[in-house]
């Protein structure tokens, strides 16, 4: 998918009015992206020849002081918008951070050439996976991952300007687990983190179409450490919300998503890579647990690359495994996301 920064040519502009019809579809597809705590911190503006993606700082979580996680989430929505535009036959033309005077404006996406390059087989599978792709916090099923999937996920990250480094079992994983456990202990006692969890978790039957519902949370009590599993954030806070079983197979692979730089554009690239990776995996019924808590701790985020011998700036920690489930979380409707 094209990520150029050029403007529409004369031959391409004639298709721009087509945005008026499918705008709801484009935004609804983009809004299926993953976001920290399912906070959905994005908004869209539909113009005559482009759709603009903006951040919504009101939905930035209390533990995201720099806005890094918010921009990663918005980058994921940008990839979804690009994929949806490809499904209509257009090559999306993307301008990242097009106006320094408008900090909330993260990207402008225009329909480029029409039907010049049809969707490839992987793009078709990723689009089909959009409805059932979800962050997986429960148990995994036993069995190996599909052959060739992990190198494919690494290529996904590379295409989007990031790197996916897999952490082998043994010393590397033990170091990662220790760092994650230490960060989790500090986070569990952070008043801002506890307030954030209370804001973005939903008891069974709640009507909100954002946040994490009880059906997407692991049941407690559960051991904080399980074989091969990194410590998960304590979403329960003693409230007995979670409904997912916690017993099952351990994850089949652990990885860290990194970028060379650590600025706003890098965070947007990380988000696009993340969503591309997750959709590719979900197309093979492989899902990921996402770990944001360790990287919210500045000390852990600095120590992690050196401890694991991986250059770059860590943006997300993931654990992959098989799961036969379509329990995706709710999203706000497209008409609530436009301004």
C-alpha cells in the first residue's frame, strides 16, 4: 500500500468525489483498529478529496504522559483506513503530520490511482480479518503457529518502517519477564494507573461502546505469573469483572515492536505496523496479547533494549498464540467519530 506524500494528479482527482459515498465504510473500518484500553482516541474529517485523521486528546489515558500510546493507536487506525481505501480500488496517498500548526492532525489520506494495482491475497485476508481481530487476554489453544507466519509478520513491520524482534525462550525471555514483572508491581500501586483502569473497564452488561468489556478480561483470581506468559495488567482491582478462562496453553511466540526513532512520526509508523501485524496474524487465527504497562515505565523502556540486545525504541510487547474466537470488542459508530 502506497505511503507516498505527494498530492493527487489531474487524472486522480476525478475519483476524489467518490469519498462522499463510502466515507462511513472507510471510517468504520479504520475504527476497528486496536487502541490502548480500547480508548479509540481518534476522530476523522471528511473533505472533498481527502480524509483527515486527528487525535482526540480527551481519550488519552492517564498513564500516557507523552501521548505515545495515543499516537500508536491512531497509527493503527491509519492503517485500517489505508486498507479500506485499497478495498475500493484506490492506492491511498498519505501525508503524515501535514501541518505543524495543527498538532492534532496526524495524517491526510487521499484516493490515488484507481484500480492500478488490485489488492493482493494477503490484503484480502487482512480485510476479512478486520471484524474478528481482537486483543487476546485469555488462554491460548495448544499447537504450533502456521508455517512461515513469523517471518511474514517481521516483513509486515519492515514494510511499515518498524522492526519486530522475536524473543527466544531462555535467558532473553527471563530478562524480559523480570523487567515486565517489576514494572507491573510499580504500576499496580500507581494511583493514575488505577484510575485509568477504572475509567476504561466495563462490567458485564454495560452499554458503552468503548473501553474493555468483562468478556475481554481474564477472570481472577489467577496466578500473576504463568509459564511462558508475561504478567498482565491487573484490570480486576478486586472487582471480579473478568469472564475469560485463564487456564490454557502458553503463548507460542513473544516479540517486541521497535522503531529506529522515537518521535511522533515513529509512533504513527509503529501503529501502522502493529495493525498490519495483528490483521495478518488474525487471518491465520493467531491472536496477540498486547503489553503496554511495562513500556509506560520510563526506566523499563530504557533498560529493555540493552538487556535484550535489540537496538531501537520499544513501542509494544506482544505474545502470539492460537485461538478460535471472534469475540471482538465494540466500537463507536462512524457518525460519532466525524467532525
